[in-house]
C-alpha cells in the first residue's frame, strides 16, 4: 500500500526536478513577447496560454521551477548544515554556550518566520541570492532545535559513554556515534522544510522581494495574473495549481517517509 500512495507525488516531484535541471537546455522562450497573443487562452498550440505581455505561460512555468528548486536546494543545504552543527555542539558542550545558543534561538522564534524573511529581504534588496540568505537565516533554527533535542537524548547512551571512556575525541564521537542517530528526524524535517521554502519564495516574489523581472517565478506569475483574473484566469490558475501540487506532493512524501522511519508505525 505504501508504494502505491507515493507514485503520483513522486512523479510530480520528479517532473519538478527535471524541469529545474533541464529547463536551461530546453528550446524555451519564456521572455519572448508576442503582442498579438496577449492574454490568449490555452489552446492546442500553447497549452497554458499567454500572459499580459504575450509570453508563453508554459515556458515561464518551467523556468519558474528552476527558481523555486534553486532556492529550496540551497536554503535546505545551508539550514541543515548550520542548524545541525549548532544544535549538536550546543547540546554536547552544554554550559553557558548552550544557554546562549538557546536564547538566540528563542529570539529568532519570537518572530514569525515569514515576517522575518520579508524584513531581511527588504533590507538586503530583491534578488534570488538575497532570498536564499534571508530564508537560510530563518530556517536554521528549526534544525538546530531538533538536533539539540536529539543530541540531549542520545549523549548519555551506553555506546556514547563507552566512546568517551575510551578517549575518543569530540569530533569522532559526534560523527560516528551521534550523527547517525540524528539523520532520520533531520531528513524528515528537511522534507517539510522544502515545502515551506517553496511557499516562502513564492510569497517573497509575489511581494516583489524575490527574483526580479524578466526572470520567471511562480509567485511573480501569480502577482502579474491577479490583475487579470476575470479576463485571463489561466494566468493565475497555472502557477497556482503548480505550486499547490509541488507543495502537496512534498508534504505527502514527508508524511510517508516519517511513518516509514518510525518503527512504531511502520507497516509490517
């Protein structure tokens, strides 16, 4: 049963990744303006129609996949790396260092993540690199809290105490005796983090704080199409449904992965 429930979400995510990777090499013209085709509805020639400047929506949708995947990939890499390192060392070393790091995390958690990302993007200015930086500043806290909690639960186990008694150095203990036990919850957290990052990137682009024209982004496509909802609803429906399917697929696979890695709920 588990296999059948992940086929469609896996296919959607695979299609998203393939569009992001192969998009630059496909014969697309996302910025080509064709004035006679302004606001033209979907047809057999152009499956998703044209936008308010006569640009093909399908081509821009594929290039928007590259933007969302690029942001999600780098934000997850930075957030997981920094958060895991900070949380693990905080719990392992303890003392005043742990107290200071916990208070720093509390300060970040005192603000809604998306509002803090909007503030940082507004200060840094628009651009995909600044979006990655702003979302990484917000995203590492959740991984740090999870890594710290998991490290506190395993640091006093027998195999860890045995390694300490044998004189193993801290880097070796963390690498071989603690990190393998943290990977499963961190991987599950990362899957849900991807969904949040994709939505956050679209939200920032919708507000004009993300990627700038003429670069395509699902959020900016929704923003541009919102002014033409009554005459050209396809401008909003195409990127909106794509965003919905990608985020929903990531969340479904995250749920299934969590159930699979949890021995208490795993199907026999």
